[in-house]
C-alpha cells in the first residue's frame, strides 16, 4: 500500500502543525472535467477534443538507487508528454511521495494550457518520482536523479522535451540532469533542462520567476479592482520557491504580508511579518523550515487557519487541492492568486465563484516560471546571456499582456478567469493541431 504523507514523514514535534493531508481527489479528473467544460463552451471539434483529452506519451520507469547504507531501493518514476502541438514539451520534475501517473498526466496537461495561455512556443509535459527525498542524502538524491534521467532520456531532448524544477527539485538537481545527458551524449547539452545554476547556462532571474510572475499578476488584478497595493494584506501558503519569492516581491511592491506557512505550520502577524528575520531563521533551520522562527512577534497558526485568515489576497503556493468544499466557504480573502498547480478543487471553485471571490488561475498565475524557462532555453540555444533586468522586463511584458488578454476574454465571454484562461489556451492548442493536421 502506498504510504501516506504522515506515515513517510517523521518530523520533530515542532513540525506537527501540518494540516491533515487533503482527501485524495484525482487531479486528472479535475483537469479533464475543466477541459470538457471549455470544449463545450468553445464548440470544439469532437476529434480535436478527443486528442486533447489524452496525453501523447506516458512513460513509467523503475529507478533503483543504492542508498548510503548499501541497501537498494526501487522507486517509480514518470514522464508524461501531454501535447507537442505548439512546440517541444516542457514541464517540471517533482520528487514527492504522492506522485502518481494521474497526477503527472494532469500536471502535464496543465503545462500545455499554461504555455498556450502566455503564448510561448511549447507543449506540455511533467515528470516525477514517487519518493520522499527529505530524509535522503545529497549523494542518494544525485544517484536517483542520474538514474531517472537515463531511464527517461529516450523521450527527452532540447527540441523534444525539456524538464525543469518542481516540488523538491532545484537547480542542483537540474545540473545533475544536464550533466548526465551531456556525459551520455559526449557533448555539452545544457539546453536539455531549464532552471539550471547560472554557472552552467541557467538564466538570471529564473529562481525568482514563478513568484515574480505571481506578484506581477496580483498587481494587475489589484489595479483592475482599483485597490492600492499599500492597502492590501496577503497570506501565502507554502513558503518554498514560489511562495517565498511571491511574498518578498509583493512586499517590495507595497503589500503587507501577514501570514506565511509551510509543512511545519504557519506564522501570523496582522501588522505585517518581518520577512527578513523569517528568511534568516529559515536559512539556519536544518530543513529550511519556518519552524526555525522562534521570535515572539507572531502567532503560530496551522495551515487551515492560514487559508481562512482575514486577508485581501490569498496565495496558495504549496500543493494541489488545498482549497476544498470543506473549507471554501470559510475563506475570507476576496482574491486568490494560485501560485501552486491545482490548489482549488472544482467544488471549491464553484463555492468561491458563488461568493464573488476572484481567482487568478494557476495556468496564468504561476506561468512566470515557464516563461523564464523559455527565456533560459532561448539564451542557451543562442549562447548569449542577458542581464537580469532584461529577463525581468521580458517576464513582466509577457505576464501583463497575458493577464490583460485573459481578463478581457473572460469579461467578453462572461465567464470566470479560470474558464476564460482555459478557453483561450485550448483554442490556441486546437488551432495548432488544425494547422499541423493529423499525421500521417
Ligand atoms: P517548494 O518545494 O519549493 O515549496 C513548497 C512549499 O510548500 C514548501 O515550503 C513546503 O514546506 C510547503 N508545503 C508542502 N505541503 C504543505 C502543506 N500541506 N501545507 C502547507 N505548506 C506545505 O515547491 P515550489 O517549487 O515552490 O512549488 C510549489 C507549487 O508551485 C507546486 O504546486 C508547483 O507545482 C507549483 N509551481 C512551481 C513552479 C516553480 O518554478 N518552482 C512553477 C509553477 C508552479
């Protein structure tokens, strides 16, 4: 039987503030359900609809790893390519105990929509290993990464499928992937992966990009609402890559960050959190968790309390299905900006809509990462690297343009932003499928 989060993660008492694992709902059902809704609204050709309902390729691999104690454990790995209609497949690699085929399929499809909605020339993919890497040594993670890379290599390639970081993977993991492919290929092939360290072909601005993109669309949303950034309070669930940069950048834009959380629980101060002190404490904590923050100027809250705290903007930036039918009617934020992929269930979405909560959907709100991944790939292919200001400016142009396009489209179609963004994306992918035709 697959271990649950609580079984595999043995954590010190200070970290036991974690919300109960979300009741398991199938993200793939959510993704197909929303695609069907968009297809019906678009009056999509049934043949093209049928193509988009299935990934192009699903690869399942077994990944044996020699652990430091000499034991061999075998993990299950996945790479799914949902669509290459608009360009090479693109999507992250996740190391997490909950990774499974349907989740990877769903996340791959979401990458297809995401790349289409922001107009970058990629299709969608996703990969992952069903593993809890938090207790593993760096050597073990390196061996696992290299073996996994070799196992999925037949379907990777700079013009085929380009991985990137996701939950529990980072620039170091991307460096091992690029090195493995380069060693096996006998040539430097850094463009096989994005989110690499800058010293081996990574882009300036990539690590902050998803959070920055989320902050940019939050700014655009507040502008549409006629609301001043300086009068806006924000709560962020998931103080990892996406959440922590979104929080810092929104603070620099004038917002007040009143609550943040991670797997070890949350911190709340209605007058605004001292993010610099929090970042120092997280950096000093052996597992880089908020549990390391021991100052007395905050209330300790759990993740459920974070989601329902009294703020203007809520940014779920942890994992999927955090906002569900059982808590959606207690959410007090008027605006939700989805930093994570799929943080809201379909039932919760309907509840939020009926309550007038405006949701900027994941495929738009967290697209900043793949936008700068695209900019990294472009820089790698031309072997010419840009200053950070240029990267940030291009990111900002694309995010602002995409937000306004989705906003205008959703208004014109009289649908919520989530459905509007998806309809726009599905339409663009369908157009590419039509242009290319069905081979042979
Ligand atoms: P990360 O591993 O850096 O951060 C995840 C954070 O969520 C950590 O702080 C973790 O402690 C916290 N967390 C995990 N379970 C939690 C729970 N039950 N309650 C509260 N906090 C919890 O991962 P990330 O890269 O920041 O990704 C976060 C989300 O954003 C994922 O859904 C990912 O798919 C999505 N995303 C990431 C990127 C990117 O560029 N990193 C791009 C697009 C989307």
